[in-house]
């Protein structure tokens, strides 16, 4: 919130109240089975991002995608502030399953990356460095050591037994379970097939 307020001033009274509320970075993925391996978020430094007050909380996403996304999520919302992705550099969000299982209670930092666009999704890329080339490149360029990259999927497409919540399940079995878990945790805005 401070990063946003510095770039896009908000009335002081609002700031104090807003500071009490969590901000949710909205991500979109075609591969829900990569969510347990999320280790970062990518935003484009030059693209404007909006902080939007909605009935589902304070959401962060690319300004250009606010209207289509709110429509898709069946939400109304008010844009409170807009700032370039640059101001989000290294800000740490919690993993979407952080409060479901302590095994996911870790930070996903924002890494700036030009490949994040406002063409589709939300303009914020869910980065799972074990499963995407851009994800790998941007995480390692920002200092994530290769040894720290999480790769819970074994060669046979089954999660390692020690993966919290989904260990031992194949990624295809686990996909609906991950979606259900996110929904139950109030961390899912929409699905599409
Ligand atoms: N970043 C990609 C996605 O969001 C994968 C490779 C994790 O779908």
C-alpha cells in the first residue's frame, strides 16, 4: 500500500483504514498443478497496475484488465490507485495456500519482467520456475538459487509424498483438488474451461 500511495497519492484518512486490509495479487494460470510450486510473481515494470476495492477484498491487477476481469469474476469494484509495476519490485506476497497449510507459508516476491503483459490473464504472472522457461529465467536472474527451485512433481507426474496437501497425487488428480482447496480458502475468483 505504501508503494502505491507514494506513486498515486490517496487521502490520508483512507490510507489508515486501507492499511489494515490485505492486498491480493490476482494471478491466472492454465496449469493449476503448478500452484504448489509458485515461488514468485512477475509484473511488467512499465505497465500500470491498479489497486481495486471489491467485495472480495483489495485486488491488484493490470489497470487495462480491471474491467474485463471484474466482469469475469462477477464483481463490482472501485479503482483506488494506479501505479507502474516498477513500484511493486520485490514486494512479498504470501503463497495462495499459505493459510491452508504451514508448508506453504512462504513469501512469493514480485520480480519485474518485461514478458508480463496485459494481453490476457491479469497482468501478473504466477511464476513457478521449475515449470516455465520465463519463470525460471526471471527467478534465477533475480537471485533464486537453482538449488532452491521447488520441483515437487516426480518423473511419473505424481507429486512427491512430502508435498503438503497433495503429496502422492498425480498432477491430473490433484488439479481439481487444488482448485477446490483454493475455493474453500477464499482464494479463487474464477475458473474457466
Ligand atoms: N507461468 C506459467 C503459468 O502461469 C507456468 C509455466 C507456471 O501458467
